């Protein structure tokens, strides 16, 4: 089992703990990762500006992975959504494929649609499987209530992204429960985290984030859990800014899924980068029962 | 006389240039916050900072950087072995030539009292160092002109640097070659250093030199008999060998000597060695005098940039020093292109041919900005677009071989450009996320302004929106824009909006709409209304609504639409078209300039 690891722009610059914890967890599970240095932006941030630019940026990544004959593993859900969308377009729309490939040709690249785009969670669920995952769990969480935040671009548009049932998804919850934690039901589970508007319309972005935080808290969650760079930055860095600015009391820290899984697999805290989160999450270790 | 005067002129230009450049480091500005720190305040802050650093444990960091990053250039090695080899060849070869050969009177002959440029090891080393530079130049030419690396740009300054070094080295080698063959030089030396009257002896020595030292004589051609040669050798060892090793050791010059042998006499009569000496000498002086104004200035600025960045900290360092460092970094840039080759959005240049997207090219524009050059509105807009088209992934900063903190530079330039008042539509995209995170760094009352301005600029081009804004709910009869209707086809969602039957599900599930008590007041048209206006071909209404720019792209609407209308994708497309329309109307020249 080997994948080309797609980190995107945010993770190496602002969310190193996501990379290190994901590498740690996947390494233990025997999932091989290949780094392709030439990868570029997935195109997501320029989709507002120009469609072709968006497709070209994404397609170049797909072409690079195809050149190595590797499926692509994305950690970020916005990257995943963009890569999936362009993968779909390049496979279905022959004239667009021809046009984009003509540009890629300049650097000896082309995309013929020979690979698949996967997300960390789908690899863990479908490729590794819950059974083998369970075997690697050393220390279970007990009494820990987690609110899973699915993230929009992995669920919708479901025809394109094909991650899980868009209305009643369960992959993430099952993956959380493998660690012994309980995945709670909360109303706004499938809603947006607010990140796409951060920096564009901060008040609106904060409203939407706060709504989710309030709901999570009221539904009894101890922590939020994410598996996307934007969602995590929104619930971590931006939540910290919201707490400072609005002085509200929603305090509901967010943990990245590989950090949660890594703790129950007994991985080193350094690798999991627990201290690198903006809002402290080390309290979560109190829920661990060491066997 | 000529030698001394021209040398001093070159040195004077070099010195004045150096001072001028250093002065600009303290005078030019990028950051708005530091606009009011005076040149002298920045100068004294720098002195204070330098002294404080030198007498602190940070000196060890500096030493480490000096050895690893400056002398051994490990940052280039990490990136690419071939480029490291290229740079090491040029830099070591040239430096050693400068110290051993150009400054031989001041350095080499002091260190080695029996120094002569024509004896080994000096003669061999001179050619070895020259050979190294040539090898480096060859790699540079190969990389820039033969290996077609996408998006690696070569500008006039890169060409100049290669050419001036090449002229210096090749003229030196040719000079050496012509001097080896030169009969007049031989005669002159013989006259100066030998007291021989005997014809036979003179013939013997000359024969020996013609045979073994490459001299081309008009009188003697060989073959020579062994006796004469033996006598010549004896005389040579008595009088010449102290200062002359065999010329084969000067392998490049000797190679030239062999090649020019058939025409050597003519060249010598035309006094070629002197002419070439002038070329060699003048090329060196031009290189020296122009150095502070060329990219070769990085010899001074790059080590300083590396050391400054190793010990400076954005949070702790004096803002005056950060401002100075950022200007100095512009001079440290060698235009090597590493940043561009690693840029996350470099590929976008293929679709949007704005040079300012590429980090290595942005630097040139920023230099003009910092120098306070008057730039036109078009030019400023183009630079602004280039600076904003950045995902802030820090890759350029991580890989820069001379340690420039490019990320901070982009951020400061972006903020100062956004204050100039031109709308930037990229600020209405997720590219703004980083700016949101860095909110604290932006002057508080300047944060929101660019965001509002971009929206206003779009609405300003929508006639129907202006009427709506005035409170008039009745719109004039407007004809259907068929081009607009059929133009919505980019993402293969063509015309799905026409399937809309107005059930309002999209608006009902939209979390943005749900956030407001009176959503229409804030958002303008709601999702289902936008779909409807697409159906009616009312482009102004679709483009002018805040809903477009407040869309999260969470795809709830599209997922829930019972008619399969690709609402979110259509909203994306409308945003593309709106930006394109405004750009075409307000900056028709921009596309042309690009």
C-alpha cells in the first residue's frame, strides 16, 4: 500500500503537527508514503478567480502522481475536494483534458486519469480497515466524548467526491470510536466550519464557527475532531482569536484525527505534536486508559 | 601611469557605489509602519543591533552560518548538487584568482617571498582556478540556456554576469597563450636578465626555449641537434629556471599557445599580448566598478542577509532593523530562481502570464517600489495581483539559498500596495485566509478597507444593483443577456440553472442565509434568486449580490437541490465572470500590458 502524500500549502507552513502525526500513524499501519517535491497548490484558493487556472493547478498534481503511478493521499479536505473535482473533469471532459494537457506538456507532464484521489480517512477506513486498525490500539480512551467535524469538501458534492453518505455519513465516527472514544451526535455536524470566509468576511466566518462551537459544547463534546487543514486552523487558531475578540465562553478545543489515533496507538507525543496546537489539548490524555 | 590612474578610478567608482548601495538600505522603505523612522535612526539602530549581537552568544550562530551557509553553501547543496558545483567553481575559482593572481603584489609575494607567477605551483594553480571558473560558467550557461527549465527566467543582469566573468577569464587565458609564444617577450627577458654575448650560446638557449617552452621564433624552427639543446638547457638552468616552470603546467594557456602557433609570429608583431592585456585589465576594472550596481553585489549582500536572518526575530528585533534588512535582502537576491522553481502557484503563470506571480521576478518590481519609482496605475495593479496570488506556503523562504525572508517581504509589500486604493479581487478568495490569521500585524483601521473596496468595485459595474441600492424595487425593462446565459458553461454545468423551479430549497439550507435575520438586506439576492436571474439573463443582479462573495462553497445547496442544479458551481462561475468583467472594464490595458 503506497501513496503519494499531498500536503498542500497550509500544512508544512502552519500545521506541521498534522503532517508529523499522519506520517507517524500511517507508518505504524504499514502505509507507504512517497513525497513528490514538485507538487503545487491544489487550486482551491484560485477557483473564485478563474476556472482554468484552478483546473491547471490541480491537474499538474494529478499528472505528477500519475507519472509515479501512485494514488494520491490528501490530508486536507479542501485539497481533496479540488483534486477530486478536477480528476472528475479530466476523466469526463475530453476537450478540457486536451487543453490542460497541452499546457502541462511544456514540462513533460500529462494526465490521463489513471490514478485515484483519496483522503487520509478513506485510506484508513477502506484500505487499512477497522479490524487491523483495532489491533494496533494500545491504550483506549474512556469516557471521552468527541464531536466529529466532517468537513464540507469531503462530503459534497457527493457525486464527485464519493467519500461517504452525504446525509448520514459514518466513516469518521467509526474511526473515532476505534480509539474507545464516543462520537456524539450533534446537530451541526455536517455544517461548514466557516474557514472559507476567514479573511474575506470575518464577522460572518466567526458567527458560523461560533455556532458550531456552541452546538458542540451543548451536545456534551469534550473535544472537536477534524481531519482537514482549514477546519483545524479555524477551530484552533481562529477559535483562539474569537475567544480573545468576542470574549465568549465556547472553549472547545479541536484535535486532529491522527493525533487522537496516535495517542491511542501509543505514539510519541513529540511526533503527534500535541504542544503545537494553539489551544491546549493535552488534557485529552487524562481520558486514556493504559493497558 | 595608465594602470594606476584607471585602477584608482575603478576603485573610486566601486567605493562610491558601495556606499550608495549601503545608504539605500537605510533609506528605502517597504513597510508602511516604518515610514516614519528616519535614515539616521535606522543606521544607529543597525550599529546598536550589530554590536549587541557580536557580544552575545548569537556570535556562535553567526559563525555556524558563516562556515556552513556562506563558505560551504550548504543551502544550495540541499537544493541541487549541479548548481552547488556551479557556484562553488565560480566562487572559489574567482576568489582564489583574486587573492593569488590579481592581488599578488599585496598578498602572494608577501606570504611567499620566492613568488613568481611563472613558477609552480603558482603557474599551475592560476590555470587550475581559471579552469574551475570556466567549468562553473559552462554549467551556468547549460542551466540557463540549454536545459529548458519551465518558468526559470533569465534576465539581462544574469547575462551580464556570465559575460563579464567569461571575458575576464578567457582574456586572461589568451593573454597567457600569446605570451608563451611571444618572441618579443622572449627577447626582452633575455636582454633584461642575461649577460650573454656569445652568438652560439644565444642560439642554444633560444633553441631550447623554442623546443620546450613554446616560444615561436622567426629564426629558429628546429629540429635541433642534441648538443645545442643540451647547451641551451644548461644555460636555461643557470639563468631562467629560477623563475620559469615548464609552460605545460599552465595547461589552459599552453593549449592556446599550441593552437595559435601557426599565426603566433604575426600576432606578436601586431603587439597582440599588449592589446589582450588591456582587454583583460579593463574587463577586470569594469567588473569592479560596476559591481555594486550589478547582481555581483550579492557577494556582499547575500552573506549579510544570511547572517542577519539567522539572528533576527520578527517579534524581538527592532522594527527599524527589520525595515533595513528587508531592503538589504533585495540586493542579496541573486536571481537564481530557486524560489520560483519551488513556488506553489508558479504553474498559474501558464494561465495568467503575470511575471509578478513568480517570486524571483517579483523582486525586481519590489526594488522599483522600494526605490520610490513612479509607477503607473496599471503597473501597480499588476504587481498587486502578483503579490496577492500567493498561498503563503513559505516554500520560497525555506529554500532561498541566501536566506531572504521572502514571506515577510510579500506580506509587507501586499499590505502597502493594498493601501494604495486599487481594488484587489483576490482578497475575496481563500487566498485571504493568511491575512486573516495575520490580522494583528495589519494596522487595525486598514484591515477591512481593501475587502470592502473590492466588493464596491464589482457592484459599481452593475447598473441594476445601483438602482436596487437606491431603494427602487421596480427594475426597468432589461433585455436578456443571451451571451451571459450561454456563457455559463465553464465547468460543464451548462445551463443547469434553467432546471430551477423555484422551490427555494437552496436558500433554506444555506448556512449563510440562516445566519441573518433579514438576509436580503445583507446578502442581496439569495441563492434561488441568483439562479433565477441567470435564467432571465440578468447578469448585473447575479454579479452584484453580496451572496456571491459570502458563499462558503459548502455545497449544501447543490447537494440538496431536487432538480440537480449545480448551484455552488454556478456561483463559482459567476464569481469568475464578475471578476473578469470588472477587470475588462476598469483595466482594459492590464491584459495588454501582461
